[in-house]
């Protein structure tokens, strides 16, 4: 027996009226689409921390197979899978990339990943940056960074006393590198031990964020503590590959190549009794949903959250008199 079809929107069990006209949506209204819930980033960070404990227990070379099985199992857990599956690579792509990074890992003096656990932490937490800014075009080449109208010149701002944080550029010549080396030998603790910025350019919102953090840090730190020190800002993908060849834990894709990630010095402030104060400022901003924070040892990686972008852009314009 043929069962008459229901009209659109008719509930099961209600009388079927084959002659009734289809229900129409009032003019001017569009279907209401279900918006996917944003992944729970707090749960994701907790799950990453728990995974790191297990990775640490399998750190020896003989446990390679066991680590792979562990990664396969844990990344499929809801708290982790929800974030990874929402990134452009998806869960399977993130899994393959992480396993490849672990297989290639070689400890060295340059990398911030001092062990396998640190490598896993840096990779997984950096996926939050990618989740947030996945629709943002990458700065592919050095020329794109230097010529982008979306970035401002920090030196121009510094000379007008509009920056509350400090940085240093990478020496461009052999003579400059020699002079930098001599200063470090004579005054080893005068500045952080970092290479400096290759690109002294940043997004306006990032400048406002760093100024905000610098003021908050100055209020929380002991007297005579130097200002917030920035060790890395925007990078091109071209430069990111150079860093990888040199042994740095430079992940791809990266928030640095999108212009929304920065690295700030932490360890150097220990000598001023201010490291914990700075860590507290950064973690409080993460709890407020304004940044993502990754402990990379000497420096901490920060990424601006999209939710804070509009406020910080207005702050930049007000502060700079734009």
C-alpha cells in the first residue's frame, strides 16, 4: 500500500493531507542554520596536559610504536578531536603531521622543544592559533611581509615613544653580528639571549595587545624591572622553513605566518624576580579568552584571539591618534 508523503514540516503521527499546500516561509526570512558549537579550549588544554604525562612515560627510543598507538588513541578523544577536526588539516591530517614531527625530532641547542613532550605540547597547542585564524591568508615570502599594508613599522612607532615594550633586530651585516657578540661577552645579562627580529613589523592589533601586556606587567612586576621584551613577531612561511632547517621547532601552519602570533621573553626576567608576575599576566589573559599561550621554555608563544581583535584595533587607533 502506498503511504502518502507528509507536507514539509509536518510532524510524525499527524494526519496526512495530500491536498494541503506546502507550508511557505514568510517573505524575507531565511532558513535558520545550526551554528557549530565552538570547541571547548579549556578542555582541550587539559587533555593536552594529560597526554603529555603519558608521552613522557614513553620517551625512550624503544617506545616508538607505543607512542604511535598512544597518539592514535588519544587524539580521537572528544576534547582533542573537536579542536583538531575543526582545523584545515582535520583530525587525520593533524595526527599524521604530529607523528611525522615526532619521527623527525632531534634535540639541539636551538629548539624550544627540549624533549618529545615539549614538541607535542607546542604542536597541539599551536593548533588553537590555526583554528582561530584559518581563513587568514599566509605571508608566504619575506617580500610580502615587508610590503604589506596590514603591518606597521615598529621602528617608526618606537622613535615616537608609542611602544611600551622592547625588542632588538637581527644584525644585518657581519660587522653587526660581531658587535652583538662582543656586547654579549662584556654584558651577558644586559638583554635576553635571542637572535632578535628579522621583521620589525606587526599588525596594529598585536601592537595594542603588546602595549596592554607591557603596562599590566609593569604594574605587577617588582620595581626597576625592565619592560616586556618581544623576541619574535610576524614571519613569512619562507622564513619559517629556514628556521626548521636550522633545527628550531617552527610549526606549520603557524600563527606567526598569519601575523597574529608573537613570542615574549620569560626566563630573563627571573633575575629581576619578575618571571612569575609576567606568567600570571599572560595566563590571566588566556583565561579571559583574549590570547592563546604556549610555554616554550625561555620564551612563551602568544596568539591573539579573534574575539579581542576589534577592541584592540580600537585601542590602537585611540593610542596612536589615528
